[in-house]
C-alpha cells in the first residue's frame, strides 16, 4: 500500500513539472485575454448587456475549442489510397516563400518587435495591441488577424473609457498627457456607453507576424 502511495505522489509531481513549460508560453496570451474579459465585464455593468465585440470574442473562443473536433472529421486527403499511402509526391512550399509572405512592419523595430508593441500610443495615437498566437486559432492568417483585432478592440474600449471618464484618469493605462489631452478634447461629448461604437471605427495601423513563432501582432488606433 505504501509503495502505491509513493508512486501516486510521484506521478502527480511529474505531471506538474511537465505542464510548467506550456504555462509559461501561454502566459502572455492568457494575460491579454483576461484583460479583454475584464474590460468587457466593466462595460457590461454600465450598459446592462454584452457588447458586440465581446460576443465576437466568445464566438471565436468557441470556434477554437471546436477546432480539434472539426479537424478529426475531415475527409481523407485527395490523392491518397485506401491504405493511406500518398499516390503523388507532396509539393511543399519553399521555406523562403513562406517567410516572404509574412507581413513585415512598416515601423522601426525595438528588441525584435515593432516599436508600437511597447508603446501603443506611438506617434501620438490612442492605440492598443492585439496578439493572436498561431496555435490559438484554426483557419489560418484571416482567423488569426480577426482574433488579434478583437483583443485590441477590447483593450481600446478600456482606454477610451478612461479618456472620457475623468474620475478614472490615466493611472490605469499607459498614456502620455499629450495623447490623453488630445483625445479627451476629441471625444469630450462621448459617453462611456458609446465607447463600443466608436471603437468599431478604429483603424488597423500595422500588422506584424513573428517569423520564429508565427504569432500575429496587430496595432489598432483611433484616428487623430
């Protein structure tokens, strides 16, 4: 009995260690997702219902969860015989072509990433960054970009609420006094409830894909 107890404890410890590496990789994405959900919850309290952007995020999350089931139900690839052997040699796209197709940033780089990643208010814009991991979506570049934009919209709603609500001030977000003053004047007649609609008009200023990981970074800004 004692031996079985010791083995059981060992399995738990090994399992715990194995999961640590994956958790570290997921931290950045999970933090942003948590921040987005918190922004939506605050907006729900004030508007009395779910925002459209929140509904879009929930739909994307459901699609991601059901992605594995969808893939398992796919038909056998065309060109394969019944025993699974490929009748035709697979033509892989050259690695150079894959790298070339990834969008490069139009802005200066800092520590291996676009400068706006570290400063979303770069060039005086009120902006936010959305990051979508390559492994987090099914559907390729389009789905990845859509997820990144939805996450950026959630963060931008949070920033707009700070700008239009003087009681919150700028301690809760990283924003310079100049940018705060400019957008405070621009949206002086905007209510907290209408922040969602205004963010729908935000502009995707830049999109960048990290070549090593395939993760997509999107910079969303409000027009000056």
